[in-house]
C-alpha cells in the first residue's frame, strides 16, 4: 500500500501486510505516530513487531503517561485519555494508525467495559485525534456501514475526504481446508501435528482437549500452552511475548 496519500481507509484481508506496511512507511519517512487498538493482546503484538525495526516505540501498559519524545506510542482505546498530558500541538505532528478500525468503532460505541468514560473517549477521539492528527490511517479486513458513517461524519467536520481503498486479494485464497465432524477425529489429527491452534467456547472443553493431547505426547515434544480465562492472558503474554513462538496453543 502507498500510505503517503493523506487520510485513508484500507479494507484488506488478514495477512495482507496492512500493519507491516504501515511499519515500513513509518521507518522510511521517520515520522512520529500513535497506534490505537481495541485489545491488549493486539497492543503487545504491535509493540513486539514495531520494535524489531523502529527505535523509541513504547506501550501504554508499560509506560503509563506517554513521553512525547518517543517516536511511537501504542495504546488501547480505554487508555487514550492519557494523551491529555501531551502539550498542545503534539498530536498535530503525528500519524495516527487505527488497526482493526471496524472493531475500534464498535467497541467505542457499544462496549459495556467503556462504562462512564465512553463520552469522554468519543469526544477525545473526534476533537483531538481525528480533528488534529497529521494523518489518519484506518485499516481492517471488513469495514461496516457504522464505520463508514462515522468517517462521513468526520469528513464533514474536517471539510476534506478520506481515500477509500478496497484490496480484493485474499490471504488464504486457494489454501485447502478440511472439515472434521467429530472432536475425536480432530484430536487425532492434532496428535500428528507439530503445530496447532484450538479455539474453544468452553473452559472445560479446552482443558479436556489438552489432557487428551498430553496423554499422547512424548516428553521431548513442544509444550501445549492453554489460556482458559481472561485473568490468564497477562500471565501468558508475560511468558510468551511473541505468540508466534507458541507451536501448540489452546
């Protein structure tokens, strides 16, 4: 993607280099930026990824109140008001990257966890981020009507237009998929695999799957990592800062 086109919305499938493309854009132009995400895990993932090639990128969770001297600042939407500590004009100097933009808009408008800060966050996003940022880049695999209407409102407020790009290429086109009709057959397949991810809708189910897989494991095989509750996520992230290193995950 050519990110040097002003304010942009990019709709493109997962795995099509939206985030890494932005990272290269920042590296090549040496600009300051703010990245806003809706989930803590995505913030950690970006922090690890960006710091491979950029210097001075910090994470809101570790840093607390941001230092405007840093090149990049990654924050969850809930913690965005920490940027109020910045001096006037700092946001004007920065490119704002909104990863998983559709999720961000929906989270901002409807998530129950926003509680009594929702109005303050919405006002800050509109008046400080969208009205003042040097450049705004919104990316997601899907862009809903709610997100489009939000951007139309912003365009009217700013008096300029966003460039809307739809990438029709798909990351997994042509990749075969196999459907399994029983848990037993799925587990048997996993026993033969060197790497897998199981996504479960039940803690009991997740624990049972791990138990069955461990019974068939040799001692020298890779550890099966299981995350079964929200409270376990920070603990897992502390141990596995790069999720790409986990070969077997439930």
